[in-house]
């Protein structure tokens, strides 16, 4: 037995057919435009799909927008007054709408918000006098590139590529480039580095700046992605003590923060720069376009800053969800290189092949889960970048990648799925391809039975077996443990499986009166914990719509064919 020749046509599980966190968007591909003067950005990829399921192309927080912050923005829009006024020309009443948050200029300064941000960054509200706010970090990067002392710019020479906005802003400001930081009047460091995931801890980055920045230069350190590092992020970035010590050497360090990624509000646009001194802040303010930050962005950030639970969830969930994605992608593509710190909100993946990266990008677009192809903007054609998303969201993309790999392995022509069992349609969620290592057995197998099954299949002229039956929520094997061993022995990695709603009352663990001590919770729990039960502890049944109890294998069509 060598390979799986025919695989069932795996219709994506019903849960994967609907948008989960992202709304349903419909975009016309013909509406795509080229924006001159702006970098190529992965955020535009959502406009290339017919129906957006989940966006993996931008590195925003997988938790989505902060609920309390969204509510704060809504409150600014609540209760617009509709007034009646007499029109002296028409001699009739006219309606006039009043909405203060929209029709009035926002505050030029917001001291409570400034104090919140300063405390968040430094633990000291007095640092607020060094803060400047902008319409996203991009506006502030452009401002810094224009305001810095004349001369060349240098990107971080220790990483192969970094966020291109710094290069764009400096080039647009008429600056030449140099690879030698000691020759630069402005040095641009992104730490953690987006997109590669490189990260220099405090001692390393401060040591590098001390050794490479020349007196009179400005050093821009973008710490926008540092917030994912955990509750100790303040101790891992550039320290205020170091910034002050560099000022005495006439080296000015500006710390750049984008709040649109950690708080998932790219549509609102808000960023900050913590300047080395109040004087530098004031000089930047004098050059900045007034009213660049909207009242809505300020209200959102203020509420987000006050919601500590959101950050605690981010620090707990992001590493776990990232590991979930990396583990499954490694199983599917063991030769790929997965780069970046385990707490980051994205995965930088070198596929080792320009064609593979391009095809993976297209596959993701086709299933409504756009990813970033590093050929665009970064000139790295063999690399893709995936934002960390919830396992529920990732299941859609993962299913599409499983199908791609199945087709690439020439597993044979696909067949439609069907079953003759007359059961409640809510029992079966669908048929999908699964990676064998993702499956969780709930009981041991009988060695002699597994061997007899292999002998039986070996003698069949056409080697066809029923599919595995799995729980749709946890990928627990409900029926087919011995068949699974046969597939493993054949060297298979991707197989079709029937996904069932295990909690449905029409599915029984055992015949009535047999082993009443074994329940569904025990089956799932033992599998998830890896503590498998004894062989044949369960004999799952399914109730037909006529009331008959049938072996659950009736739900498994014969769609898996094994050949020598």
C-alpha cells in the first residue's frame, strides 16, 4: 500500500462557509486601483476577494476591535438631533441635523488621553509632554522624515527587509540612502521587525544604537509590535534612561507607536511618537497638519487603553493561536521555515519556492482568506506572511491548504460525497480533508484486528474503505480507529473524514443499557488529554429519522481507496 489514490470531494465544513469575525464584504475586482506615492500594502488584498471570510493579510489583533472602544465611538454618534427650521425663502419647515462629534473640529489637545498613553508606555503621566499624536503611525513617520537633520537615511542593516513606510517617507523627503549607520542623519529601526519577526531585546538594541548612531543624528525606533511581548513589554523596549543619556550625546531617539494593530482599528488611524524631549515634540507639532486625529480615533484609543482585560486576553491567546497555526502548517509543509518570535501577531514563512508561495497566496484569496505575498512590497517571492487568527477562522484557510496539498500530491480524481443513511441532516456537518496528525483517537486499537484489516485490504482487487468519522469541534475520532491505523501504515498524511455534530442527541455513545458509565464528555475529554480508553469501550450509533438505531459507520461513504 503506497498512497491514497482517490480522495472524496471534501466540501468545507458548514462552519467554514460563513464569515466568523469579519463581516460579509462583496468587492468588484474591477474596482481595484493603483495608488501613486504609497507603498504596496497587504491591506489592499481584501479588495481582491469576492467574499471576505477572514483577513490574514494584515497583522492586527486576532481578537478584533476592542468592544468597549467600539461602544465609545458609537456613543459619539448616538442621538443626532433633527431640528425644524423656517425657510424664509420657501416659506416652509426644513429639517436640519445636528451631530457635534461630526460637525465640530476635534480638540487640538486631549490631556486625559495623553496621560493614559504616557502611563501605558512609561508608567509616568509626565511623559505626556513628549507625546505627539497623528493619523496613524504613517503620518508621523512622514513627518519625522521631513523634520530630521539633512542627510542620508539608513535602514536596519541587521535585517533583510523591514516595514517599507520608512524607506518611502525618507525617499519622498529627498534623502539618499546609506548602508553605513554612522554616515546617516536618520536611522530607522523597526523592533520587533515587521515583517521578518526579528527582535532585539533592550540591551542589544541600546548597545547597537550606542555603537552606530553618530552625534547629531535622529534614531527612529518603531515599537508598534512590542505590545504583544506581554505585560513586561515596558522592560523590553528602549528605556527612558537610555533616551535621556543619548540626548546628552546629541543623539535623539524617537519611539514610534501604531495603535491600529494592537487594538485592531486600522480603519480609524491613530499613532503616536514619544519624542526625546518636549522641545523636539514642539518642533514637530509646528510642522504637523492640524486636526489630523479625529474625535472618533481619540475616543476609541481612550476606551481601549482603559480595558486591561483585552490586553491580558491578547497576551494569553495570541501565542496559543500562533502555535496552533504553526503546528498544523509544519505538518502539512515540513520543509517550510517558520520565523518570528512565538508571541508575535504574524508568521513569516519561507516556502523555499516562488511558485509555491504564489500558489498559496492564490489559494488563500480563492477561499476568502487573503494572506500577504512578500513578492509584493518586500521583493521576497518565496515568502508569505500570515496574521495570527483564531483556530475557528484558521480552519477555513487550513482546509483550503489541505485541499491544495491533496491535489498537488495527485491523490486522484475527486468524488462527490453522499450517504444513504436517512438521518437528521443536522447530524452530518460535511466531509473535509484532514491531516492525520490533527486527529485525536479516543480509544486504543486491537493489534490483531488492525493486522487482519491490513490482510483483508491487501487481498481486495479494488481497495476501498469507509472514511473516518470525526467530531467537528475537536477532531476526535468517533469511528474508524483501525482504519486510521491502516492509513498510517500506508504512509498517508491527508485523508477525507466525515465531520459530525457529536453533541446531537441522535448520536449515541453505546447501545442503550450498555456501558452507561461512558458519556460523550468522557470520550472528548480522554481524546483531548491524550488518555485513550481501552479498545471497544464505545460502539457509537446514530438514530435514523424513522427511529432505528444504526451503527454510526453508515454515515461514512466509501470514498477512500488505498492501492499498492
